[in-house]
C-alpha cells in the first residue's frame, strides 16, 4: 500500500513538472508561439501576446499545484479539462496540416497527432492519481496564494508583452528625413528585386535586381531591415501575417534590405518570413544607417513621399497598421 502511494506521488509530481517544463520551453520561443496563435485569426496580435502568456502562466501554476499537491482536486480537474480542450484544438491543427503545434515550444517539435497521443497518455495517468491528498502545512493560507501569484507573473516579467513594453518604454525611431527624401528619388540608391512566387524556386540567374526609383503613391509601409537579423525576420514575418490576415494590398509594403549582400540572402529572407508579394529593395549600407540611425528593423508609415510615423519592432502592432490604411486624412508628421 505504501509503495503504491509512493508510485502515485511520483506520477503526479512528474506530470506537474512536465507541465512546468512545457511552459518554460514556450517562454524561450515566445515569439514563435505568439505568431502560431495569431495564425488562427481568432485574436488580433496584441491579444495574442497576452493570451500566449496567460496559457503559459496557467500551465506553470497548474503544474506547480499538482506537483506540490496544493488544491490538488482543483488542479487535477483543471488539467483534465485543459488537456481535453487542447486535444480538440489539435484536431483542427491536424486538419490544417500544421507541422509543429508548439506545445513544447520550438525546442521539441511535435506535430498535432504526436501531441494528441501525449495528451491521451497524460490524461490516462491523471486518472490513476485522481484521489491524492492535499499537502497541508503551517501558514499555507498565506504562502500558497503568494507563490502562485509570483509563478503566474513569471512569463509577463521574463518575456514582457510588447504592447506593455511599447506603452511604458519605447519611443519612435529618429529618421533623417532629408536623406530619406533623397533616397526615395535617386535610383542609384536602390536595387529592386522581382516579386517572387511562393511555389517557384529562384537561383542567382533568375533572382536579379534592377535599378529603379522608389515611387510612393497613397499610403505605404517601408520596412528597413537586415537580411541576417533575427529581429528583422520576426518583424517581416509579423508584417506578412498582418497583411495576409487583414487582406491588405501587399504592394503597399516595401522592404528595404541593408546591402550589399548576395541576392540569394535576400531571397532566403523572403522565404523565411513568407513575405511573398512585398516589394524588396536593397539599399546602400551607409545610406540605410543614416536614414534609421542604425536601428533595424525600423518601420515607416508613408503618405505619398511624406513621413507620417516611424517606430521600431516594439511599436509594430496590428492595430497601428490597420488604422493607418483605414484612415484617409491623418495629419502628416515629419520627425
């Protein structure tokens, strides 16, 4: 009887630690997890950043309570219900053809079917340890809520949502408008690459740039990026999703790549960020550095050839892009 109790305790602790580990792995790849949630089009990007952290906080708290046998029955039911809900979601993910459901972050890739099997195994193990007793100790009424609150706050402090960071810390990028205005009209500054098709492979002979001036009519987004910068890739991928989910005209986004690099590095950047349909140009490195003061990525909202607003990756929000294209008569602000 004692051996059975020990085995059941080990199982419940192992499940709890597994939930905690799963949450921690998601924190390490929080950007990919946010984008995965956003790809379903249920919430806007700002809500997705908050929802992702709430899910992680839930996993950490539920895992902690199960492992330490705090409010054990409540934690047990929450885990079973959440696993059932995740499994229903995974059915849709499987039908959609997702290669990685991000249940364990990007360090341990599981497809939806593998994750469903994992969930069924955990649910079966939970049935074995349903009737465990709570761990009671002195001052538990004060200690347990405090610890749970601290644990729930971890994903919000370790990886703070960009919407909050932008609200309290971020400021617009400083743009050198005289150099920008000159760059927009001088074709010697730009090599423009052809618009590539998603299902067509290019090589060094077919992906060739040509020099032509930048002509902006109406409202456009300019993104200054470095092909090898992970934050630039994140920003470009997010921008691509914003345009796709909201059915915006992809010709209205111009991506300016910090040159001079082999053309195929730009091509790999486009494929990695799924930025098909955007206009890609390569700019002289010195000119690019002077325009954005060396900060990549930097996003410029343009009305014709006039700057409306500029911001960095922290300021890139779906609502900002949507409001910019939906509003017709914003005042022009030159930085």
